[in-house]
């Protein structure tokens, strides 16, 4: 997706806690998830990352999702996911988790309604 297309994607504003693992760092960092879409999220926290850094983020009811840092400003940064997710699944209460593969779809695939 181009930058213009990416900015047009619907994002859910929310406040959740998540863990972010930065490639090459042994321990995960806690971050606040400020908004979330199928293709990425905005995180807030003291994480030493730069644009292009490979990361993984643990999202509730989905698990670890791979991505890279798209931008950074102060203690906020954007993560572009490698594969799309279903953000509605992250909003579900804990314990309603579907199988891990159900939350992720390859870029360009459409979500099926069950």
C-alpha cells in the first residue's frame, strides 16, 4: 500500500497494553496501543526503535504479529504489520480467542464472514 492508501485505512482508536519485541533485543517492552487497523498500529512507549526496525507485537486474542516500524515521533511509533489482522478480534474479551491463524490474513486477502 502507498502512504496515501495506508492513511485511508479505517483505524480503531483504543487503549490497550501490548508487548513489543525489537529484533536483536532479548526482552519485550510494554507499550500502549493507541490505534489499530488491519495493516498496522500506533504504539506509545519507551522503546528504542527507528524507522524500518523489524518488530513483533503481541496482540490480545491474536498472539505475536510481525511488522516493521513505519515512523517514529517522540515516544510514539507506527508499526506496519507484515500480514493483516482482524482488529475486532483484539477488542474481544480475553478467553474468546479463536485459533491463532484465524486472526491473520495475508495482505490482499479478504476476510470471510462466518
